[in-house]
């Protein structure tokens, strides 16, 4: 297998990882907007944060997951290999 074919396969794999991340991000944004709307429509109790009773917990913890996904895609193994010259 030539070096060019290997680089092409690595680029193809990375492109799939980036595409999957953006899909995850779109689902995150869409569903959390829906959750915020549902939470706001349900009314708030006296101890709500930003007018939300429960939706902010979903946003916080799922957001941590999305951030971890972004870090693994954009700063993951492939970057370390390229920087160290191990391609």
C-alpha cells in the first residue's frame, strides 16, 4: 500500500469523524431548544435557574459530552501523529 493511499484513507476517516461530530452538534442544538421550550411552557417554580427547572441540567451534561466529542475529533490522535511526524 502506497503512502498516498494511506494518507487518503486517513483523510477519509477523519472526514467521517468530523461529519459525525457536526451531526451530533445539530441534534444537540435542536433537541435542547425543544427542551427549553417545553420547560418554559411548563412553568417555573421558585428555585428555577434562568427561568428553567430541568432543561439546564440536560444542556450542561450533554454539552460536556459534545465538548469531549469536539476535542477528540479536532485535537485527537490524528493531530498528535501529524505533529510528531509519525504519519
